C-alpha cells in the first residue's frame, strides 16, 4: 500500500505547483506594466516643468535686456541734462548746491551752509577722480595731500662754523687765524622738520589746477636762540600754483619753487627735483639749485618724452670788494634791507641792484633709458658808479650753460647722477655760494668765471636700506683783478695778503679769496618701519670738505672741515 500511495501524492503536488505558477505570472506582469506607466507619467510631467522654466527664462532675459536699454537711455539723458546745467557744485560742507544757488549773479552766489555767503569761485566736483591714497582727503572737488616729516638731527663739525643743519662750505670754514678753527661744534636740531600741503582740482578731464605749500623751521627771528626755548621760526620753502593741460602736454607754474636750472627726475615736472640724498640742508658743493620766485612755461612732446621750458626768476648777486680806482667814486652794488617804513625785507641782509630777472631756458629728454638735461642761464648784473654831481649806471650780461643726467645703471638698484654748470657770474646757483662778481676798472660789474660739477651714486641695497655717495666741486677758474696807483683791486689779486691766515689771533691780514671748494660725502638711510602708518627711518652722513684760496702775499693756505650728521625721521603720510 505504501508504494502505491507516494506516486499519487507527488503527482498531486506537482499539479498544484504548476497551477500556482500559472496564476502568479499574470499578476507579476500586471504589476510591472503599472510601474512603467507611472514612470512615463513622471517623465512627461518633468518635461512639462522644464518647458515652463525655459519659457520663464526667455521672458526674464527679454525683461533684463529691456531694463538695460532703459538704464542706458536714462544715463544718456542724465549726462545731457548735466551738460546743459553745468557741473555740480558743492558748498563748504560738501553738500550739493540747489539749482537756485547756481542761478545767483556771479560773485554773489548764496552757498547753503557756507560761512562766506558772498564768495564765488568754488571748484567743480569731479566724481571720476583717482582713488584717495594715504595722507589724502577731499574737500568738495579738491583733493588735498598732506606731506612732510618730523626730524631729530645731530651735527658734529671739526671746525666751528656756528651753523645749524645747513653747513657753510665757503667762508664759514675758518682758517687757523680764528679760534673757531681749533674748536669743534656739536648741535642738535629739529629745524629741518617739514610740513607740506598739495591741493589739486580738475575743472575737466584734461585740466589740473594745483597749489603747493612747503615750509620748515630753518630760519630765525630776532629773539631766536639756543639757550632755553630754542624757538626758531617757520619759513617759506616752496609756495606756488600751477595750471596744466594733459591733452596738450603743457603747464604754467608761478610762485616760489626750485629753479628751472635744478635737475629733475623726469621731464620738468614740479616736485620731482633730484636732490642729493644727504642730511645736510645745504646739500653738496656742485649741486645746482636755488629756491626762488619766478614764472615758467613748459611744453612737452610725445607725452613728456621731450620737454622745453622757459622761466624768469627773481635775481640776486653777491659781490666781493666793491672798491674802485676811480677817484672820488662810490660803487653801489647792494642795499641793506630797510626793515621799516613799510619794507618787509630782512634788515640784516643785503639785496643786489639788478633791474631784470634771471632768464633760464631748458631742454629735457626721457628716451627710455635715463634722463638728460641741457640748460642756459642769462643774468643782468647791474650797479651804479656815483661821483659828486653825477654818475652812471652799468649793466653787464652774465650767465652760462649746463647739463645733467640720471642713469639707472642697474634698474631699481643703482642710479648714477651728474650735473655740470659753467659760466660767469653764476655763484648763486651753487651750494657753496661763491661770489658772483667783483668790480672792473671802469666800475662796472665783473662776473667771476666759474665751473661747478657734481657726481654721485645711490644704491638701493634692500627695500629698507639706501646707500649713497657724492663728489662735488665749485671752482673760480681764474683771477679777475687789476692794479692801479700801487693798489690791488678785484678778486684773487696776487698782491692781496694772506700772511695772517695761519697764525691764531694774528694781526696780519687774511684776505682769503676762495678759489675752490671740493667735497666727498657718503651716507645711508634705513627705513626700519614702513606701512599704512607711514615711514620711520634713520640715517647717517659723513663729509670731508676742502677750501682753497688764491695765492697772495704769504702764500695760499688751505683749510678743511669734517662733518658727521645723524637723522631720525618720521614721515606720517608716506
């Protein structure tokens, strides 16, 4: 019975399994089909959303394009309206003026908030000006730049010149006849500390109006002393105004500034003078300079690659021994400052009698490597020969020519500077201040022939350390003298006595007409702190100066000077 039972059971199980399989398969197929349909619906829905987003983006792009077009139209209309109305003007508090203020009569505009309601002439505001830098701020349409430094300096000299931070390279160096030859001097000074202010305005994109002021304390009043208060006076160094046209490479400058004969670093641009890097405020013998009142016109070519300039500058001359062999005559070459009766000249100084300004012409070139200069100076020396009941005025043409160059031997590392100036009656343009003239036989001015030269190197060892060295000289090339009636006249006469020069407190004469000055100097600056807080630096300088004189009775003794200077400075705005 057992063998018959199991086959039936297996058959029944197999039959049941097949039925189940047949039943499940259609159910699974139905489920898969439903899922596919659902996915297809989702895809169609996403496609619809994507098409909707595309339509939105297209519409928004059209709106942005239209908005930009409207903005450009509005901006153009605003510019046109501004041009019709004129430049925007601001009051002294920086607020825009209403149109009603602009319609007031010239010279009587009522500037809102201004303490000066009847003052006109406010500069136009230029909104597109350069970004303000350290030490700059804006007052309406004027950009103001502050400058200067505070200095504590120490000076030691082997011969006592009774001088401060500005050395006397000529007659200030004593001979053994004077006790000062045997005494050194030390002085502390803060008088070279400097303040400056530059104001710039732009009436339009091509025009710049500039005013510049610079002052220090290297002068003295009648009560100035070094005993207790050390109260020395503020003095004018540079004070000028400039009108410049960028599109025409042209500017006019008037006021007190460095002479056009002084070398600049590029072109003839003001405030780019290439001054020796020394501490001494008298610079170096052979350096050509004055700071002087004048008027100059400069025209550039090829964007200031080449420049020509012409200047007229206030004259001044120094004479030696105005004695004359003309019987009964008096020679008038200089006058003392009256110091009263309405005169504001210095009563302790002398002023020469020129009647025409010095005239200076100059050419500069910046071809791409180096800076080069050629210049000429014309001077008009003038005096009066007076005799009882009459006299005559005499004028003599003087002047000379010079050249200068700056060469970047190693770009941004080593620079070479040199200048030379030769002519007659040019002593005032040299740092040693040799005499300009003496008196000729007929009583007229006799210009002294002179040559001055300077050469130097500046090495930028690191970003913080600069090292420099200069050699300079100023030489009267020959005597200008004559003898009459057994007496000696002029400059450098061989009959002048130098017999007393080498003996302390000698009663003998020491005429000592200077023949030449030679100096060598070297020093360094260390900018040990520099940032948006300014620059703090310290420096040291050593110089050796030799003074020689024309030989006379008793020979031609020489003298010399050793100077050591130390400086500690803070430049808050650079």
